[in-house]
C-alpha cells in the first residue's frame, strides 16, 4: 500500500489502540489487587516489578510508542510531499529558463552614464555592520568600495559596534584610507549594542544623509560583493515599483577547508538553490538572509524598519514587508563571496540562532499573518504551513524525534513496527532531492545525513526555546570569522593553538544520545530480528554523536 493512502489509516489505528490500552489500564483492578497482595520477600519484589513492567509495557508503553510512530509517519509523508513539490517548482524554473529578467522588467544601466557620474543613477547606501571583525574588515570594506557605481551616487556606511579597541581602530583607519582615495565612506559608532545587528542598522538609518538615498545594500563583514552587484540588482527595483528586496546567493570561499565546511555547503546549497528559489518563483516571498541584498528604503520604512523582537531581524522585516503587499526577488546566479564557520562552537552558536529565531518569529507573527488583508489566502498558507511550520518546525522535530529517538527505540519493542518505506525509502528520496543543491558533494551524502542528525538535538532544543520563549531565546553570539587571506597563516600556526579545556569541548547531551544509540544498536545485533538491519544505521549514527559530543569537528 502506498504511503499517501496508508498513513491516515495507521494514525487512526494507533490512536484507537492507545485509547483502548489506557481504558484497560483503568479497568485492570484484579491485576493491581493481586500485585499488592503478594508477599514482600526479595524474590517476590522482583516478580512484582517484572509483572508491573509487563503490564505497563503492554497497556501503556507499546501503544504510546505506536502512536508516536504513527505521528512520525504522518510528518514524514508531509515533509516528503513538501520536498517533492519544491523539487517540481525548481525543475520547472530550470527547464523553462524562468530567469528573473524574464519574469520582471529589467533594463541594464548605460555604461556611459557611469563614466560621467550621471544623475540618472539612484542614490544607494551600502551598509556594513561590524562587531570585532578585524580579521575580515579590510577585505569587506575594500569590496564595498570597489562596487561599480557613480561615486557621487553611493555612500558606504560602516557601522562598527566593536568592543575591542584594536578592531575599532583598524576599521577607522581603513575607512579613512578609502576616504582619502575619494570614496564617500562614513565610519559610524554607537555607545551600546542594544538590539545587536538590528539596533545597529536602525541607528544607521537615522543619519541625515540617508534621507537622500533610494536603496540600501547590506553586506555582513565577511561578504565580498563583485563590482557589478548593484548593476544586477538595482534595475529590478527601479523598473518594478512593487519589489521591496532583491536577494543574492551566498558563495563560500572556504568551503573546502574541512569536512564540516563541506557539509555546511551542502545544506546551504539546498537552501539557496531550492528553498529560496521556490519562494521567489511562486509567491514572491522568502526569508531575507540578512546580507547580500538590496532593499527599497521606502519599503523598509513602510514596514516599520528594523525590529529586534527576535534574533532574526532579517526574516522579520521580510515577513512584515510581505504583509504590507511588497514582493521579494531572489536571483540564484548572483553570487556573493562569504565565509563558513570552521569552528564547531561557532557553528553551534549560529545554528542555535538560525533555529531559535525563526521559531520565535513564528510564535509572534502567526496571528498577524492570518489577520493580514494585503496577502492572498494562498500566500498566507505558504508562509504559515510551508515556510514556517514544515521547514522551521516539522523538519527539526522529525529529524531528532523519529530518526534519533523513536526509530532506535523500536528495536527494544518488537511489537512496534516501522514500514520500510518510512525507515528507508522516504529518507533516501529526501536526501537525494537535497543533494541537488550541491551535486559536487553527492559522495558525502552519508556523512551529511549523520552530521545533520547529530546536530538535530541542538536544533530541537533551540526550537523549543523559540516556541516557548525560554532559556537563551534572545542570545546572539557573533559567528567567528577568520578571513580568506589568513588561511596560510592559520595552517602554519595550527600547532601553536592554545589547549582547549576538556569541559568546553565536550557536549554531554550528544554523548548521552550517542550511548543510547550504541545500546540500541548492540541490542538489535543480539536480540533483533535483523529484517531491516537497523543496527548498521544505529552504530554509524552513535559514532557521529560521539564525534560531535567530544568536539572532534571543525578546525
């Protein structure tokens, strides 16, 4: 029977079984009366515990696990359908060559106008927010200053929140150097970090010279746009007054640095190639990536400006702009160089924010999305179900709860069965679809699956924090950057790095889950039926959790 026609029947059967079992528990007075009336010797105590466990197992534990398996099967089918639909959209876009230049009006800016600094060019503000970025500040400022645009129609604004005096002085000197070369560049600082990046961007918009600008391009400190970036983006905004944002794609200069960066590249490759392109091509909505994009300033102001209600101010402004009727455009072949975190602790901090922030935003904006009068019902459903619920909630819950907790537990409870299509076929198909984002790394798929599953505990924990606004929901740790030009220096100094304390490198929860998976794998080898050969996956996944738990990942 196919997954699409059987998963609802499975859910109904398991739920009915759970209710029946709970009813049996309440009505099994004879068992508990006999249980209490037995003599209290040591042997009998053991017998009592054994009888109690067998009764609880049959009436409660197994039905609960069966019900949870049914829920996971439903989520698996839902997520598979989501991934399949996105794949169809991307295939359509590629097959029929639906490039943005064909969908939206676009005309190239005349090169002659650049040479004479024509007033026909709109005024553009380029913002570069920084925080202790001495490793990358020179290359990012240089890239922004080399953007091809009339010198009297562009302002480079460096927003430095650095707390390190050496970093702040280096940034100031770099701005002064480019200013002496005729670049219209400003160095702005503030005396606090309120609101983090959102606060810095909001303060930057308050300066008087910003009022003369029509558009604003934003680049994080490790991003290096090509000189033609504005020529490829601004014409879309000029000729399409309903567009608020044009977003470019990230390209990574250090993707080949280590295994961890290669695996990150695979995940982000799928995000840009599929998820962002699908949102742009269907409902003209996607989450702004916070950098490598150009905004229409009037759209920013109309949408309420930068807000620090969550740690994903970029996604927040994209949602609010969409709710006011603006459209967003993503250009897949517009690549901007950037850097991936090569420190595992830096990656963990980044993934915590990227998971906790969207979940918290979903909690805060769901009602506003439903009540919005400027958005069609189809776009509302896409934003709530596809963008937030499936990708930001279900994907993390399914990965952790099903593949790392419930599926391994089925070897301990032979009564609970998982269909082969749910245990192997659907995950394999989903993994192959995701590999489309970065085909050059397809041979790393097994490592990618194990690593993503090992990161799922961190993401699920962050998801719960975001949904319930607990713990470190507003934590913002700036991702460590090394700079492309420092690779040779780092390799030469690798043996001189200070010793990292053991407790800072070890992650206890991952080690506990690794031990659980190892136990389930060994149990399956000894007592299992081995019809699914689940122990192979369990042993490999436990190894991945141990590697992550001991911090043997990254540089």
